C-alpha cells in the first residue's frame, strides 16, 4: 500500500531519482557554459564506461584491431554524476544530454552522432565492418541491434534502477522489471542456442550493442547482486556467448575506456593512444582528490 495520491497534473516539486536525483530534471538544454576538449584524432568521443558507453569504445577498438588506422579516437570522460552532460558544448553534440556522443572530424565539416545505436551503425557503415552487406544477414543484424535499443531500458532504467539505485526497495516495480528482464534473457538464450553470435555465425554490431548490458549482468559486473537475483546461470547459452566475447582483446580494452570506478588497473579515464592501456591506467598514476570523490559514482547505470 502507498499514501501517494495521483495528481491531475504532475509538477516537479521535489528531488526524484534516488542516487541520480541531483541531475534529474524535466527540462532539456544546458545548465552551464563549458566547451568540449578536442584531441588530435579524427574521432572525438565524449562518454563514460556505462554499458551504452562501452558499446562505442569496444567498436573503436575492434576496428583498430582489424587495422583501420583512421579509426583512431580521443575518448574524453563525461562525469554524469556531476552534470557534465548538461554543459553547453556537450548539448551542442547531443541535445538529449546522454552519453555517448561522437564528433567525426575527418571531413571538411564535423559530423555529430548521438545515441549509441546510431554511432555503432555510423561507424560500421563508414568502415564496412561488423555489419553484413547481404540483405538477409543485414536485416537480422539491424533487427537485433534495434532489439537492444528497445529492450535495454527495461533492464537498466527499469530493473537496474529499482534494484540498485532507488532510495527504497519497492516490491511492485522490482517484480515487474525482474519479470521483463528474465523474459529478455530467455529471448536471448533461445536465440543463442541456435547461433554462435546474436545475428548469425559472425560477430557484429548486434553483439557489441547487447553484450555490455546482458553480458555485463550475466557476468556479475552490472548492478551488484543482479546475476544471482535473476539467476542468470540458468541461461547457459547467454553465458557461453558472454564469456566468449569477454575474451576478445578489443573488448578487454574497450570496456575500460572512460571507466572511473572499480579496480584501478581496469580504469582508463581518457584514451588518446593505443599505448594508454599500458601506461595510463589508474594503477599507474597517482590517485587525485577528484578521483577519490568520483569513487561513489557508479558507471553501470546508463
């Protein structure tokens, strides 16, 4: 039971969002003036190592692994817990104020791309990788890519929020979103029972999009305790697939770019060169006061 009385018109009169209440608001646009940094590479990525952010850095690292030198990128952290996504420069790149956001500066005019699915599709088409050209295979890959785009908000904003971040544990939303999360895991498990990768025999942007979310939960990395709570060990084909992708060298690199929490050896706050993975992870640099303050900001949320 609840004492809440539904008003005729909703108004924003108190903080809402639990851990993220300080950055939640019902309006768009910038809150402050701040230009974005620009590095030396054709691609400028503004992100954080959330599941959505990991999609893009994994794809960049996969492209570089295949020898595409012109896929070099600078990755700048956007500290969403501090509201940096509402800076004027970031809003110019993504008016929706969500990470990741990308600027392609390779041509005569910069091209902005926002929303992680759009970025994956843009890069796959630009480099001719991880997206089949054959009609049926392409349709299957895009279908699963869009499945992730539509399904993951129920796993993250629904289940993840009420399981891990809401100010209290509420039975109804946890039951509602747990049921949906398990249904989605079953969809994926049934597909992977018949296919090595999500869209077919070849690794694609569909896997790259889905793995940080569903692989992250199945491997116990997203939302502490969620793997046990959702009994993800029941989904043997998802676990096989998640572990297989987890061993890819590009995935090992990509998942730690712009990561601000956890094991210092698995945090690369900024990425500007391939050597950064060996030389600039947080176990190799002194811990700053700013980094200590950021330790409470989880990066598995969005």
